[in-house]
C-alpha cells in the first residue's frame, strides 16, 4: 500500500469513527425520548410476564420501536447497618425476622412479596419499594422488510 493510500485509509477510518460516535449519541437521545414518551403513555402499555410493561410505537415508514420496562427486582441483600436497614426494619415492623434471614446482610425470604402482602397488607408496598431495584428500560426496533429492501437498494 502506498503512503497516499494509507493516509486516505486513516482519514476514512477516523471520519467513520467520528460518524459512528455521533450517530451512537443521537441514537441514545432518540431512545431516551422514546422511553420518556412511553412513560407518559403508561396507560397504553401492556403488562409483561415479569411485572414490567411494554409499549410499541409505529414509525412513519412502517417500522416499530418497542419500549420495554422490566419489573422491579428485589435487591439480593440489604446492608446490616445504616439508614437503609433501619427503614426496612420500620417498614416490616414485627415481621422483620420472618421476612428476612441473616447472612452477612439481610436477604428477602423465598416468596417475600407474597408474604409481605399477607403480613403487612396495604403497608407492604413501602417495604417492597425499599427492597426493590427499579426495572431496566430497553428500546428495540423492528424493520419493515420493504423498508429494509429500499434501504439496501
């Protein structure tokens, strides 16, 4: 390869790298906007098996964006000292020892959600929130075949 060709190759690679970085940032912005719109239309979302929700938006060209928010997951443990455990103990009340087992930290027992609801009734929500991590949101796309064929031409 000549020095001129090598120089052109480097210039093209740098240009492509910058373009990919810019497009990646733009895609993140678009996904964030779609996730925000999904949040604003929570009543239109469909519940998922894992306790989350999913909503699909159609694009002008027939493609789709599906925004899925996973259900909240229980934290695997809670530190045995500090403000968090004090709040959890207060929320669980007299049932704390039945709802948690001591390890190096506190872990919710098997069937924690059901047991908390059974033992605490309406007050279980506060405890569940303290012991859960928020669900992750993802955005995926489906390309209409005819749109893909046009783009490939």
